[in-house]
């Protein structure tokens, strides 16, 4: 898949996520939702213009808006359970931001934040799976600790008798 095809796929995924207004508002709140959509629309508009133009103007306000949106999405991704909508938004917004930052802003801090968001979103399922496995292991360990087989009691008695013989 070419870079442009991937970009078009990213745009479609983000538009689909934004179409779930009630779910989107529930997870991110109205003000944050508007900021995320504004940042995405700004980036997509500028990247679309770059297809036909050599240079497109951008402002510090654009970078601040995108930075704020990346921080908000990252915070929600880290602090709440991940569902497909959050995962898709995080992954595609991170990808869009990385692309926009390389083409337009060239802001080091934004680049680091966008890469972190993208990597977190790609590993969100893996982290959720690891959490589930760890929870199961804790339950099994607790059961094992509570259950003391008779053979352990015999071993304790055997060790005590050996200690007496050594003394």
C-alpha cells in the first residue's frame, strides 16, 4: 500500500470514528472532542493541500492544538479500558500526526508525543492481554498459597527431624 493510499485509509477511519458522536463525546467530553476533531481536520486539510502545492502555511496555534489533542488521546488511552473506537482513533490520529509533523510542523516534541501515542495504540491489545494473564496468575497463586498439600506437612516434619539429628 502506497503512502497516499495509507493516508486515505487513515482519513476514512478517523471520519468513521468521528461519526460516532455519542460514544466519542462519552469518552472524551465535548470540549476535548471538538479539539481533537479540529486538530484532525486542520492536519488533513493541510496534507490534502500539499498534494497540489509545494508549501502550505501553518501556525504555532495549529501545533498547540495538535499537541493538546495528542496529550488528551494519550491520557484517555492510558487511564481507561481500551475499546476498538479508542484504539482506532489513537492509532490513526497518531499516524496522521506523525505524517503531518514530518511534512509541516517539524516539531521535535510533537514528534515524540505522536510516536508514543502510535506505539501505545498498537500495543494496547497486547497490554490488555498481559493484564488479563497476570490477573489469572495472581488468582492461581493465591489459591496455591492457601492450599497446603499434605506432602508439604510431611516435608516439614522430615526437615525438623533432620535438624534434630544434625544437632
